[in-house]
């Protein structure tokens, strides 16, 4: 059934997107699935866990940031947890991206888990389980919408505070993970719709089979009554 296949394909694709967005940033992947990234032309000093370094780029992920050092461009990606803070300063200003702006990023793995549940439910051939999978898809879309709101709030915070640094000449843009979350919301919404379509089709086919089975029995009973 086409609608069932599309429903499962959308859920699988969405789960993959949410999963790769939820994994910690890594130097081996160059922090590619970040939520927000900012690059500097000036000399910006980082203060992180009692250490300091001169940076030219920062990428904010779900579980921690990636710092790119100005000297050689090598990234350092500490996994600090779902709520982390970043302190930066130049010659005249100090800015703080506090944990309250990154704590909401923990919604991403929750969205991935809900999507996985919907995907597993969609593999069942039972009609009732099909409608449950569709409902879970819509629930996942709402959770992804919440995650996207947290991503947007973080981006706005970084944009506003980094631009306070006089010597930064910063470029702040949404990261790859930001757009993957945005796409995932639409995919889950359409997955819910195709799940409903699959449910209606299966229900219709089931009623048709019941009617085909009951019709000969009714005909035989009628013939017996006449005899």
C-alpha cells in the first residue's frame, strides 16, 4: 500500500535527521550538525572551565559547543551536557551565553525517541496500531516545533550578545542542525497525514472483506429458510 510505504519512509527519514542532530558535536565531523554558528574576524577570547583561548569560530550543538582556535583552526568540542554556558570577551566587553538558553536543546533527543516509537508502530499491520502511529507522528511534530523554538531562541540570543563585542565583526548564521530540525517538523506532519490515509484505506479494505465473508452466509441462510 502506497500510503503505508510513504508513512514509514517519512518516519524513517525524520528519525535519521533527528538522530544525527541529537548526537554530540565532534572534531572528527567538524561540528557539522550544529544549531548555531558564529565566526569572528577579530581576536575573541574564550573563558571556558577556567581555561582561555583565542577563537575565530564557535558552533553550538545540543550537548556542547565546538571551539575553533584562531592559531591553527583546530576544533575542540567538549561534551558538557544539555545545559552549558559560553563566556567570551574582547578588549572592552564580556558576553555570556548562559545555560538557560541551551537547556531546551535537550528536547531534540526526545523528539528523536518519539519518532522512533512512531516508526516501530508503523511496522505493524494492525489497523488500530496504524492510527496510533499517526497520532504519535503528530505528537512528534509538536515536540519538534518546540525544539525549533528553542533553536531559534538560542540563535537570537547568540546574535544579540555576540554583536556586543566591538572587535568581533562576527557572522552569526543558523547551523545545519537548525535546518534539519525545521525540515523534520514538516516531515512528521506529513507522516501523520499519510498515516491517517493508510488507516482509512486499511479500515475500508477490512470492512470490504467482512462484507464479502458475511454475504454468502446470509444467502445460504435465506435459501435454507425457503426450503
